[in-house]
């Protein structure tokens, strides 16, 4: 009598393998098709990133691909900006219009085009395009995301976390996670945590909020936001006091034994002692004399000291110990500010020391270092860390991230078994990256890429008077090391004409009219602001996106993009690849289904625009386009001879090979046949100690990751930072404006220091956002399946705050910052720092956008904390408005937000709905895939 249920129905008649784009992790997916339609998505078990694991977002890709919010055709604005009134136009009309706006700018003043992209994965193409156009005004979204993490890592050790490196999940015994929500590196961290749990390794979470990964941690440290740097420096204090640092590792592989001029009266105070050939010096233990570092056979003394020319020089390690052994870093001195009891800090330091030094991780694998010295084993420390946006999105985030990298290095826990491991093409130190190029010339490309890594004031993007050359003021005295640009400042600077006005703002995948901006209402107003003549202050806005986001309504011209299943993409070793510590890997996306709308992949459109404007590299001498589309570019473009966007299946003398080689017209077919990716495994002897490992360096040259062996030392003491600090002190020809001297001198300390985040009076609570595991930025809450997990976002309040204000779950509260107010539904959460409230980010939507109905919970109960944050700090009374960002990199300090709350009625003045160019949402999104 039981019904017959087919428990193994045939779900597909074809499987196509590509790369997920439901978040930034880039997992491999098998897309099951039935009758030519997407029927089911599963993880690709062979893929290096996810090994078959698929998260909720990844499986819900089918709903993203079929989203009612998908744009359908190119659009030209016909109503006022913000009205959402558009007319459909043809691609030829759209491209002609775009060229008619941009080509005259290139011919006269290329910097008048500002080209900024959001969370795209094609920055090696987009950066090259901007360079060929000749505008310095290019960057992606890193400036408002996690540039502090990346920049601090690269300046300190040539790599950071996530795309640059990963914990040694197979060997670490103690894993400490700082400030990580659930979005970045999503599946790999989940898989890694699973491995740790299976092995019984200990996991400690340091985070004001105990959700997600922290909820499964063995120990939770509910730190006060913005104090991670102070806690880390206190741990360093404890380890130094206990003598628990790896002096041998520090002496061999880092700048610890290098000598610094420590005479404040000297002209070179704070710089490394160098010989006439510029070689940094160490003290030879045998003679007590200064000799060039890496002199064959010399044993450097990490505690050495010399006097030369009447000046005293001590080692970096000496200076470091002197700094952090000060009582101000003792646990008892920092505990109350960190919200972590002194005993817990001592205990944490003790756990780290025991895991690192009482039970080293030993791998029986001989290797040879760059001096030719043979080592018969690989020995490591068994302590690994990971951190992300939580510690970096503060005004002290750069130095906090540097402090964390310093802690890892002091333990000898970077590129050693059990510690943090780099993912090729990293390690790659700051001086191996290009410098920024910003000198725009009419009709000419830039001399090099717009983004890069300054090593001193001479590399800044400023004019002869010291004024910024870029619209976002990146690489200026205000933010010298803004290696990812400052996208969050583009619109406000352009409207203020500071440093100058632009003509065309060209954006891709960046929801600047909503969740990607601070001061959201203000940005919406700026996007539609007119001057005294009635003309828009930003005269033209071109926007490309696949979906009808809030930003669409503010553009003049829409270039509709495809979904990720309908396009070619290249996840390149030139950009942000999918490598793992044991293998360099890159990947593609390809159209596993054809678009059913009049849309085109943005990267193909960009190349088409480049060809129509005659940009170098995109057009042939006869005027025809160099590349038919992005797929053609991926296969034929060469950045250096033999090195192109994809490293797999290139043409060598003996046939097809991976790494270096000539272009191959069948390259993408080979990727498709291989599941969408290519892996190049490291030799066994190259797997650890990469910066100093002769086998790794040779392999990296052979595979085209670098052109020559480039061993280097980690930099605990940052000379580039010291050079800027010296300029602030008045040394050198290049000088900052006077009002920036003191802030620069305080921010650019060569050893990491902690500075307290702003704490405005009358705002006792910290307010944070976190990305949920099931959502990726604003994309998730248009997705019919994912909306069922997070349809709206309450503000989570600690129990004592709920009681104090007489609040119960579901009540409403007004949250006020120095900048504004939002009224939000509240929910109680006990596992929370007592002075912190938080919510999920980017769930709240503006009514009318994303093809959601106007009474969707995302619009009615969901909210956006961004309304409370401003890109400028409140006035301090000095006549200036200071940026709400890290003074080193310009990273937006989202998490420095301070608020107060009070019980309230539900909100009565929501932002009015906006019109959308896509049809009204369907009432039913069900369908059945049939043969
Ligand atoms: S972690 Fe990200 S890339 Fe991986 S399956 Fe989930 S959404 Fe896709």
C-alpha cells in the first residue's frame, strides 16, 4: 500500500563543470542539465578548493541563475536619476553611447574617467584596461573590504590569509581565528575546521560575536571591537617575557638580526644600517663586526650591537623586545580595554607557547635552502592563525593585521609545518609588486598599472605640490599604502571636486547606492545631485551588473551582464587564483547554458569598448579588434612572453604543457575537459619554507610565477613605513602637508603599535555587521531559497542591554550614531561582548529593487547599518574633517561604529520605494525541469 517513491531519480542528462560564483571562494561545481536547463548543482569532488563540498549558497545558484531581478537588455535612462525609468536600447546603441562619452576623455584628459569595480574576479583584465585607457582612477572593492589584511601581510611577509595563504589544516594543533565572519574562504575554512575537529586539535575564536565558526570553537574570547591589536601585542609581551620565540627561525629567515640606526640625532635614525652597495648589515657572531646579511658562512647575532661612525646600531629583534616588553603591554594593563581578563590572556599565551614549542611538528622531508644548506627535516610549530575583516575594518586595522603577522613570525609559524602556508603565486613581497602609476597624459596609456606597492614617499601618486593625482586620493599623503584604492571615497570626492571633478563614472558590480557605501542616503543624493545649471555634478554614470540592484536606478547607461553560468571567466594566477598551499591552480567559467536575454559578459564588453576606442593591445594596426571576446583574450593575451591569464595547457617546444608557454587555441577546451581548472603540484621538497626553499624558487620560475629565484626575509620592522614616518618628521625632499605630519608619524610606525579607535561621547555601544554563511553581499537576499534562511535581519543585543532598555525579542529600538538613526527589530543574544550589538549585513533592501515586492521582509523589517556610518569622522573642532578610515591604507573603518539605543515604535519614514527596469516580481517561482 506504500506509494512508490523514486529515491534516485535521474536528475540530469548532461553534467557541465565550471566554477561557482555564489561567493568569492570559487569552488568547483557540477552543473546538471536536463533538457538544456539547469536542474541541479553539486560540488566537484576533484576541485582543489572544495573537493566536492557545496554550501547553501552554492546549491542555490540555480535560483540566482533564474532570478527575476536579472537585467534583460541594455538600458538608457529616460527619467531623472534615481527614478529607475529606462528605455531598452540595442547593444550597438549602448556601446556607441559609451564610446561617445569615454573616447573624448581619453583624447584629452583620461583621468576624467573613473573606472571602479566591485566583487568581480577579473582585476588583471580590468586593471590592464584602465592602464591602456590611461586613467589612474581604477580600483576594485578592496579599499572598503579587507585591504588592511592583504597590505599588512604583503608588507610584512609577502602574503596574507585566504587567497594568499592557509593554515596547515593537516598538522596544526592549535588554531586561533581572529575576527572572521562566515563569508570569505567559506568552504575551505569549514572543511579545515572539520579536519581539526576530527584530529582533536584545539580551536580558539577571538571575536566579539560567538556565531558561525566561533560557535564551534573550543574556547571563545569575546573581545571588545577594535582592540585585537592590543591583545595580540600583549600576547607578544607574554611570549617575549617567557623567552618563547623561535630565535633560530627569526635569525635565518627574517630581518630580526638586521641592524638599525638607533641614534635619534642621526640623519638615518630608524633606517637599516647598509654598506655602500646598499646591503643590510648584521653582526657576525665570530668577529662582532657588521657584515652584509647573507654573507656565506656568517652566523648573524640577533642580539648584536655595533657602533659605527659614532652611531649605535641595534638589531630589529633588540628593538622589538625593547618595545613590547614595556609594562603597557602586560595583560593586566590591557585587559579592561580588550574586555578580556588578564588571566585569560596569560592562559592564551601559555597555550600558544606550549603548542608551538613543546611538541614541534616534524615532517621527514629533506630540503635545501637558498644558500645551498641541506636540512634533513622540515620542523614547524603547530600553531596557525586566520583573520579577516573583523580585525581589519578599523582605523587601526593595518597595524593590527601587522601585529598578528608579527606574532606568527615570532613563533616561527609561517611557511613551516603546522603553521600558515602560502598559496602560489605567493610568497611575493611588497618590492616584487609593481609601483602605482598615476600620471595621466592625453591619448596615452599609463606607464604601468594604476595600483601597486609604494616603498617610500617617492612612489606616491601626488603632483609636484604634493596634491593627490587620483580621485580617491589613494597613494597620497592621506593614505600612502592604499594598495587597493579607496572606492568608498570616489563618489563623495567627485561631487566635492576634491581633488578634481570627473566626467564619467564607470562601475561594475558595485552596489554603491546601497550596501557598498557608507552614508547611504548621502551617496544616493550625491549620485543625483545637480549644479546651478541643473546638470548632474557627476555628468555620466555607466553601470554594468547582472541584476536590478539599488545602484541601477542611478545610472545613465546600463550594460547588462550575464549570470555566472552564462559566461567565460578566468580565475587567473595573474590575479586572485584558486591555488592551495601544495599546488598552483587556476580555473575558468564558461557558458554552461546560453543567456536567454540580450545580455553580454562584462569582460567581453570591456574589450569591445577598448577596441572601439583604439586602446593599445585591444586593436590591430588595421583597426580590427585584437580579441573577438573575453574567451579569445583569455587564450591569446600574453602579459609577459609565455605567461598569460591561464597557466594550463600552453604550448611548449614538446607540445602542450602547464606553466610557461605559447598561447593555445584549444586551451579553454582543455580546461572544460579537466573540470574547469588546472593544478600544478609542488615537488615534495618545495612544500614548506617557500620564500627560502631552493626547490620552490626553481619551481616558481619554471612555472612562470616569477622570472627569477627571489628569496627574501620577512620584515618585522618595516622600512617603507619608517621612510614615510621620517618624511613626517621633516626628513627628505618630499614632505607631507603640515596638518598630516602628526597623524602620519603616529600611524606609520615601523613596528606595529595599537591606537584606540575613536570613541565619541554618548555612544557607549560598538555596532558591527557580519556576513551570514548563507549569503554573499547583496546577491543573497534576492535568492528565493536563501531568502528563506535570512529574510530579514534583527539587531542582536547582549542580554544586559536588553534588560537595561526593557526590550524583548521582536521589539523595536532606535539606534543612533553620531551620523544618523535607524529603527530596527531586536533580538537577544547571550554569547556577545557586553558592549557590542550586531546584525547581518546586506539583508535589508530598498523597496522596489531586486525584483522583490515592496512589502518583502527585506524591505519592511530588514535594515542596513550603513546608514549610521559616514565616510568622514564627526568634526573634532580643528577645522578639518578627518576620514573614517585607516590612515595607512585608507581602508574604510566600518567596525569603528559607536551607537546608543532606546526602545522605539516601528519605523515610520522608510526610504521610498524605487522603480526597477525589470518586470514586477512573479508570485510563484516554481518550475519543473523536464526532458
Ligand atoms: S563557498 Fe562560495 S564558491 Fe563555494 S560553493 Fe559556497 S557559494 Fe559557491
